[in-house]
C-alpha cells in the first residue's frame, strides 16, 4: 500500500510547474474567436455546444481553451448566492445532518440557476468546465479548497470556500480558475462585471498556491508539497487578479504581516510573465494618518525577474501596496520597531 501511495505522489510530482508557458508556441486566437462566435449559446445541449467549440481545433489545449474562454465569457458569478451559501454553511457547520441537507438543496438550486440564467457560483463554474471538457474527451477534475481575497476574513476560514479545476493536457496536470477568470462581482451591490483575466488559465502552481489551497494536497502540483502548508497559505500576502496578468511567481516577501526594525532592508522579488519597466514599479504606503506613493530606487528588471528594496525610516504600522503601472499586484503590512 505504501509503495502505491509513493508511486501516486511521484506521478503528481512530475506534473509540477505545468503552466501556460508550456504552450508558448500555440496561438490561441482561433480558439478565442470560436468561443466568441458562439456567445450566448444555451446550456440545454452540451454535446452540441462542445462540438461547435472544438470541432475545428486540432490540439487538446486549443479545444480546452475554447471551452474555458466560452465559460468565462458567458457565465456570470452570482455573489448573492455565494454569500448566502457561506452564511448557511457557517450556521450548520456543527450539525452534519442540517449541513448535508443544505448542501443537497443548494446543489439543486445552483444547477437550476446555471441552466436557466447562466448564473452560478464557483462550484457551478468548475462543474460546467469539467462536463464540457469531458465531453471533448479531455480529462478535467473539480478541485475543492480554500481561497482568500482582500475581502475574506482569514481568521474565519475554517471550511472550504472555493472550487476550481485541474485539467490534464499532454500527460500533465494544469490548474485554472474559471470563476476568478470570468470577472469581478461587487460584494455590496451583487452586480457582476464580465472582465476576462487570462492569468487564471493554466496558472503557475507556485503563484496559485498563494491564494488557492486544495483540500486534497495532491492538487498543489508542487515539487515538494511539504514546503507549502495550510499555515503558509494563511500567512502569505494578499495578491490580486492583476498579479496573474503580470506575474508567473511571487517570491518575496513571503508573509502578509511582517515585523521589522527601522532601517531594515526589505526585499521584494517577483517572476514576471512579460517585460516590465522599472519606472512602472511603485509602492503605495499608508500609515493610517497619511499615504504616499514612492518609486523604489533599487529596482532591477533582468531576465523576467523583478527585484527592488525598501527601508522604513520611522517606526509605526504600515499598509504597503505594490503596483506595476496601474495594476494593483499585492498587499502587505509592516510593523516597524525601533
């Protein structure tokens, strides 16, 4: 039994770091164009939809791309439904019978709303992507786990709150999140804005694990899953959607909350997806009483690696936001001691 388990883990280790760069020779324009051609297609005939999306494409990655793009541009995120589900699950978390009854009832409601109104939550996105991919003979799985954003109370993250997908292409597993790729829900008005983010398509597992942690850790798809624990995930910085559009990996600082000494050097390090200019790197620093935007003097961009440093001259507590051009990338806090 131990040998089988080791072999299973070895197989998944071989899949690590599978990401979009594996397909840099593939032009996805045709797949994207086909997905847009069939915008507003209904969901009552999934085999027919899959045929329309994939029959004129030659590779599995292009076929999956067309399916992923279609889902992200045609299914709206229902934040009101998501919020209600999380409240109910918290309410029933200590009553297994009521929780199971609610989950059963909610799954039916989710599927009904998806089919009728093209609206759903993360589970619906992942389910639909899996079904469409499987119909195209592409192996795709739903991955349940924990996700964090700037609006989520990390301290209350005691049960899975998100679902995404793993897809097998050319013998390797890849990660993607159709929910977060589709757009931005407003948590106050519950209105949804379609705004496709390509960074969540075949994302680098090293970046993905900063704000996605699976219940089944095999879906981390990392070389050594022991280097990434749930505690590490909880402590990691907040990264935003635009991080996925600009970075392939976030390296330093490793934690959201940091305690340092005055004049101590802080190193920020990232791996870029595309070329960047040092003059586009800024830090928005908020002390609670005032805020300022600074451009680090020691910024170095070399071989798709971005590194810069900063020192706090005064003690205090600071929120620090890293921006690349107009894109908000990540947030940290620093308690600066004398």
